[in-house]
C-alpha cells in the first residue's frame, strides 16, 4: 500500500500553504490599511463640511457688518 503523498508532494503542499499564509497576512494588512484610510477620508470630509459651514457663517456676519456700516454712513 502506497502513501497518499510522496515526500516531494508534501514539501510542495507545505510551501504552498506557507505562501497562502503569507498572502493572507499581506491581504489582511492591506485591508486594515484600506479601512484606516477610508476612516481618515470620512473624518476629513466631515471636518471639511464643518469648516465650510463655519466659513459661510463668518462670511455672512462680515457682510452684515459691512451692510450696517454702509447704512450708518448714509
């Protein structure tokens, strides 16, 4: 009765498994980096929106003050 795998076949299977483990770890690492970058993008988009709103409000205040100054000069 022969063994299901020869010594060479077992060596190749082991090497394939090691490569799959390395590839899997690299894939997980890349996925984690991608998730981190996506979170960063979301945070920056929220901050950008908040800053845009603040700038718009400040511009409105400045315009009101300038309009009042014009009214007082008349």
